[in-house]
C-alpha cells in the first residue's frame, strides 16, 4: 500500500486565480489555516489573461452610475436567469473590492482629476470598467498574489487535485498529485473552496489555456454537488482567426470599448442589423452619433450621444459575426474585420498595448494601420457549481465555490468586466464562509483510506495498460465533437449526435494509455483532465437539449424564440447513482424593491 | 501527415532529460503559416512524445510560462515565430540554463518565489490622498507589465555564470522593488534591503536583461540604475555619512 504525503488544514482552496487568491486571503485573515493549490506556477492562472477591465459602479466617469444600474444591466444581460441576490451583492460590493485592490497596491489608469478611470463595455449602460490598459487581469493577479504571499499563505504550486474526499455527507479533504514528481498528496481539510475556473478546453477554438479542463465542476459533481446553467457557454465574439496556431486567442472587448468598428467583407458596419428591438433605443442610430459618443469618450466629456452598436452584449455580437460569415460575407480567413486604425496610432498603442503587440508579432498585422480579423471563440461558462448567493456554499456541506466555477451571477450571458469583479466579490465571501464553517465544525472530518487508495489506483491505471490510444487523440475527438455539435448555434439532432459521440469518447478515454515515468508527464495528466472534460461536456449537452428555446448565449436554431416557462427555471445537473440527471429549479423570485428598479429606467432616459 | 499551405517541414532539436542527464532529440514537424515554437512543441507532444514536459498557459505572451532557450537565446516559445529562423537548419530548444532542470523544458524556478517573499511589501503612507495623475504612475505601470517569465533572471550573468543566487535577487526583483519604491502611495524604504540582501551592487549594468524582456521593460535604465542611485545616495554619499555621524544616525 502506497504511503501518501498528508497536509492538515482548516480550509483548502483549489485554484489560485483571482477568486482562489481572494478566498485564501480572506480565510487566512479570519485566522484559520489555509492551503492554496494551483495547477500552474503562481500568477499564471487565467485571471492573468483578462484584459478589458473590472466592472464596478464607482461613477468616476459617468456620475449617473450606481449599483442599481449595474444590477439591472447584469440581470438584463443574463436574460433574468441570474440569481437576483448574487447580482445585487455583486453590484453593491464590487466598488469596495476595486478600492481594496488599489489599497493593496494595484495601479489603475487615472481620470484627469486623479481617480480610477473607467471605460465602456458591452451591455453596461455607463462607463464602468476600471482598467490598466489592456492588462487589467495581470495587475489584479499580481496585487492579490503579493498580498497573499506577504500574508504567509502556503501555496502548493503545480499540484493537481483529482478527487474530493468525504466523511459521510461532509467534505473531508482532497487528493491530488504533484505535477513535478507525479507523487500523490492528501489534503485533510474541514472545508474546500473550488476556484478552478472554466471548461474551455472541451472546445477546439477557445481563448482558454490548458488549465481550463473543468476540474472544479467535475470534482464537485462527483462529490454529489449540483451544477446549474451548464447550457450557457459564452462564445466571445472576438477571437483571433489567423494564423492557425493562435486561432481562438482573445481580442479584448476593450477594442470595441475604445471605438473598434466591426465590418463584413463588403465593408458594411453590420451590427446595426443585429440589435435586439427591445434594446435598440440604447444604441446610436447613425455613424455620426456613434462617432460623437466616441469623441466624448476620448475627451472624457459628457454627451447625449448613445453608444456604438458594437457594444451590444457578447452573445449577440458573437451570433452576428457567425451569421455574417455563414452567409458568405466573411473575411479571407473566415471572420469579421475589427477596425481601430482610424484612431491616432499613439492612442491605440497606449490604450491597447498588448493587442498591438499580439497582432504585430503573431499575425503580422499592425492594428494602427490595418483592421484585425476576428471571430467567435469559446471563452467562459456562465454555469457551474450551484451555490448559495450569500455564502458561496455548494449543496455539499463543507464545499464552497467562487468565480467561473460557480453558477448564478451571470445567468444566460455574462457581461464583459463582470468576471473580474465576480472573482473578488465572491472569492472574499467564499473564503469568509469556509473559514466560518471550519471554525464551527466540532471535529475534523475523517479521511477514508480506502477512498484514497482507490483513487491512487485509478490514477495509475493508464500506465498499466498494454494497449490503448494516446489521450491527445481522444482530446482532439472531444473538442471536435463539442465544436461541431454543441457550439454557438444548436439543434436537437446535433445535440443528440453529440451525446452519442460523447458516450464513445468516454469509452476511449477510459482506455487511454501512457508510457514512461510519472515525472512531469503531460500525457498522463491529460487522461485525468479528460474525465473532467467529458463529465462537463455531457452536462452542457444534456442541458442544451432540455432548454428548447433561445436565450442569452444558448441559441437553438430549432427554437429561435424565448419561452416564457423556461425563462422561469434554471436547469440543475446532479449525479444520481451512475447517471447524470438534469432537473428544473424555479428561478428565485426577485423582491418588489428590486423589480421596481426595472421600471423607471425608460422614463429617466426619455 | 500532409502539410497544409505548402509550409514544409522544420527540424527541431529538443532537449529531453532530467536531473540525471539527457540530450537533444530530433523531431520533424510540419509547418503552418504563423507557427510558433510552442505550436511545434505541442505537435510533438500530440504525435510523438506525450511525456514531453513543457510549461505554457496563455499562448499570447501574457503569462510568461513558456520560457526556454531557442537557438541559444532566452525567449518565450509562444512568441518565437518559426519563419524567423533560417530555413533548412535545425532549431534547438533547450530549458533555461540558470535554473535546475526538472524535466525536458521545465525547470525549477521556485527560488524566484522565495526571493519575492523577502521583499518588504507595499506599505501605503497613512493619511495620504489616493489621487494622482496618470503621468505619476506611467513609470510604475511599466514595471508592473512584468509577466514573471524569468528570462531576465536566466540571462543575467550574476545568476547564470557566477551562480550568486544566495546574494543577488536578480533583475526581475529589482523591477518589482522599483515598482514599489516609485509607487505614489508607498512609504517604505527598501534601500537597505537592496544593498544588504538583494545585492544590487553586483549588477554591472550590461543590459542583457533589458534585451530579452518580452514586455520591453527598460529594466536597466528605468529600474536598476535609479535604485542603485538611491542606494548610493543613502549609504555612500560622503556628506550624508558625515551628517549621519554628526547627528548620531549611523
């Protein structure tokens, strides 16, 4: 029987992006022992790639802004499938979390009167995104990382958690392996916070890194927790489409926030065609009005001009580009043109420095002189672990989740900028609630040695097989299946075909084989990632089949309209025996005072 | 494997090995337009060597994970375009030399994280106003562009050739300290740390670090030299030494 390195903790935080770091900082502040585990080196998590900004109603640039408008924008953007309470907490607390980052050393871009500058983004009524050029995520993760390190938090880098351990119904810890040595490690913990991010590696064209393999969602699901809203996968409208090696890499929405114009191959500014009727009045009617809005934005002055149509919500812009390409008006490499070259070159370089370098160095395109080519890319999942809005507690005692891994804040579609604020608002709450839970637990839960041994045995199986295919081939098959059948536009037939293909892929993954030693072996690691990706792919597909309507990021060609009944339910996924069950849960009723916020808005504008 | 776009084939010599030793192994990789070294490494993983160890995350020069030495030069693999290397000649890809190898292209960079812990943290001056102009922070924002790829540490000969890791923090952390020292709100004095613990005097400003920085941070000119000046002003100014002696401060 193999002996395992064992750590005993009050709170184990899995994932060291913005949410995990903020959770660990909070739990540690509450005086409990905290361990922070991450698959990469510290500071490389997906947060570092966030570009455009962090949404918070600071009202520094547009004094009309307030948490109420941010709340309404978030709910509307999410087609009202969001948990109202999460949207409320998020809108109310994000300004404090941004100020807190500043007090911890973050240096946001400034207004002319010396305060934090804010920029426009899709779906946000006012200029709301605090930012640092187009590297806001880097500023945020570095600030949190240094804060956490100096607070003395123990960080286990390059460590992958493969299973949560339970004592009866409660969380008792987790088991994983060190990537470097391949040795196993057990964390005995009273509470676990999942902050592992998203699932993008289920798709081939994605802005996500190798880390985004649905670990947290799958760990929670296997431990008996419920997932929710899994059908809602965000396809970011602007990923790079060329050259092939960088296909899918993110082009920040900040380009559109700073005035980027979308055109098809015929030179037509097509976004006007795709504005939803109900929200058309919020956008500029003419090129001239859009330009006036931009000029005011650049000068930092107030204007009555409305924002350009490119600043529609992400779901809508992604579908628009996809449709233009499908109908034959795509660019040479199958995307749309995104043009910011009409602005002064020094402004473009100052506001979008990493985009400038990214295109120049990787695609030979100088964005101060030429348009970019962009197309939709898998970017984010609105769904995730079902949590209590105030405490981030999952449906298993002792388990908490925050950030992209959790569901509820974004509903059917996330607004840009609401992710970075999500991380710090709910990361902090999850850390506090987990610490609280750990303190109140009378005795440390017991770890079942049999469970640990079984997992270790399972993990080593790919080395034992005398035949079987490489996990890379199975991964490729999975990504092609999800791209083809469960992508941006969905129909019953495709989804059913996807589901039956997933069944075969599951068999193939179960027989995948690797050779060599356990020392830093990416192929071996991928075998475990595949288990997680397949679970979540199945959850996405099954939920997408049941949601027979189009809402937010979920577009069914066979059900193009919204369905009133389905607009009042969230779909929940749970493991029942060996089967995956999808059930409906009514969306919580919004209190009257919040409902009232949606009524006077039109009168204010008019 | 058919080669699309007539891109041809590239020859890569990739270091394979661990702490016990290793050697370069040759791989032939089909070339696509715009391909970078990291794409080639991924292709090798998927087709020939599933156990080939490499770090990477963003694939867009934002995270600083995929540092290596390509044809002998420290570089991010995600930014190293295949078409920038002479056609027909093998491209060598080796791990960073300054850090102990773990396996293949992955090195043990944990020393950097230990150094970071020892830097006196950000300490805002009490009672100061949190308002400042953009021009007040342009310089510090340059330092905060650092993606911690550690290529500057890899190329720095104080670390690479003289192996003075126990005495010298390295360019990355001078950039970090400069970001703290020039932060408009910070009230901490890190000159003693720079002199006694970070060993800034060992840097003889050859600017190798600046040359390899993928974020184009002017490490030597904008971070190290001003910090050296602060240390000199604080500890080696003869008038100050006399003054400190006279007032009993030294």
